[in-house]
């Protein structure tokens, strides 16, 4: 069933207005998931999606593969090209939502168009954090979070180019690996003393760092970039980076990969309750009636910490978007929650990190480990009151699914906790009652 969005002239302002039952701001994982959920419940209600980014319907985690030359834009798409048409969605590309009035239920766009809604989803995601560094505006400085970032960076580099990556987290290490595959000489500069420090402990980080260094990447920790300098021929173009210790690192490219900041401006100015992100309940509802939030901008429930917090993870954005979409369309669905989960393989080293991995030490917490950085194989379990609260697996990651199940279900593991570290650990090592539950899930 086709529909036409209602349009009328606003003669007093010389602009236009539009109206749709459902308005979604943001066209990435959460926004697309919401569309699919809405259509399951309401096949014909008008959906208008506003996307500031010129490209939608691509897998953002795959931008490093694009930069490495291992895929193309078509290979990054996770929905068919006719997705919007098939789901009868009116899409405004390259448009930004700049104001929200929750009382009149109107979103204003940057071109003056005012959009009236019955239900609104804020899936605005995050923007790269760009530090105030002298010379940071020189040509050759890039962020690395979107398709256009990857395309511009790929067009800039060539074999033999030199790059400095500011930040040794997930974004930074992903960018470094992709650049190495393109024949670029890379230096990673991380302010803290270990890379990937938000998802790994020191031992696991050292294992990955050893692999990074073996690939030819120089890793500098405990420092950051103090100044970006120009080259000898053109001072407006990047020629190097000066670190806080005074070291000069020559380069043609600088990649800023410190992290992302939730795009909460629309919510804040509209008076929605926010913390670091937009606060939502178990139905993904914000503090304003009819307004929902999902994805990287939303502070949603963490089932390990038993509190709401920001978790910028693609799978969780999809789940949150679906829950929001269902509830927007009138089907009551509760978000079961998520937690910090990272499954990755950097420089040939497979790693899984779930839940709490660097706990506060107290009498209720127990940490069990096996392996070390020299061996290159490592397992870590974090228990609290006899229940698995988090774990790290490096190289031997086969049983990550079982451990994740134990974390999610807050299973008491005290009686068989040491079996979880054994090399032959598997379902047969678990109590019969627990095995039956796991078999039923398969």
C-alpha cells in the first residue's frame, strides 16, 4: 500500500511542513531495525526517516574492511537497495534535525521544513570526539566512523604513506590494521599505558599489542599528540605530529580515533532527561510522551551492572531499535538489556570480551586467570558472589557462547568455576540441569 506524506505551505515562514505517523531521526542500525519492527505491526502507517549522513543501509563496523580494500560499498550493505521502497518509507537524505518541540510534536530540519509526528525515534548515534590540538585543522587529518570517512581516507593514502593514529581503542586499532594492509607505515599513539584498555585487561592487551608491533606498527603508550605540524612544501597540509614528550613523528595522514560522543543536542534543547546519553526505560521511551531513543545515543539497561548506561555496540543498537519500533507501533515489548560485548580479531589474534573485565577488588569479587602474555593464550573470569560477571578469552575463544550464556543468566558457577578455565571445558563439564537448559536453546 502506497501513501503520500501530507504537505502544506507555511506562508508565515515561507517554508513547508510534513506529517507522518512515525518519524525516525537516524538511518543506521537502530533506525533500520525500528522500521522493520514497525512494519511487522503496522503495514501502512506513514514512516518518515531523516538521515543527516548521505549514505544509509551500510554496516558501519565494515568501514575498516573498505579502507583495507577487502570489500566495496555494495558488499557493506546489509539490506537490499529497495529496502526503503519495499517498506514504504519516505527518506530524507542529507538532512539534519535541528530542533524538537515535544509539546507540539514537531521536528524542524536544517532546511526549514517542519515535520509533525505521532511517534518519534531519536537514533542519532554519536559523533567522533575531536580534541583541541594545535594544527588539527590541517589537510590530511581524518576521523574514522563513517563510510565517507573511510572513502576519503582511502583516497588520500598510498603504499609507503605514513600515518599517525591518535587513540588505541577499537576504532584506532581497526584503522591501524586496515592502513597496514594498504601498505601504510603506522604509528599508534595511546594516552593510557595499554591499548584496547576499555575492553581488555593489561595481560590481554599486551598479547594484542605484541601482534600489532610484529606487523610493523609502532605503538606509543602514555603519550598523546600535542601539535600537528605542516609539511615543508605546504604548511596547510599535514607533515607530522609532535607528541607530549617532544618526539616528532613524520606523517602525511593523521587519524583521530579517540572515541565518539552521543549526539544528544536535539534531546537536551527539547528538555528530555539526559545523562551522558538520552535516558530511556525498558520500552525505549524517553521522558517525553511519544518520543523514543535507541542505539549509541541511548542509555539503556545493562543486565550485568543492573543499571542504564551507554553501550555503543551494533548488535545492541539493532535490538534497541526493534524494541522501540514495536512499542511505537503499539506492540508492548520490553528490552531485556545488553552488556559490553566485543568479539574481534586484530592482527590475527581472536579476542572475546564480555561484561565486567576490570572489577573493583572486594571480598565479593573473585578473579580467575589462566595463561599469560608470553604464552599468547589467556583466559580470565570475573566472579561476583559466585556468579560469572565477565570474562576475557584470547586465542582460545571456542567456548565464548557458553560463558556468555552464564553471564546473561546470572548462573551460580561456584561449584564448577575452575572447570570453566580447563582446556577441555565444554557442555559436558556443566551440571546436568544447566546442560539441559543450554541444549534447549540450541
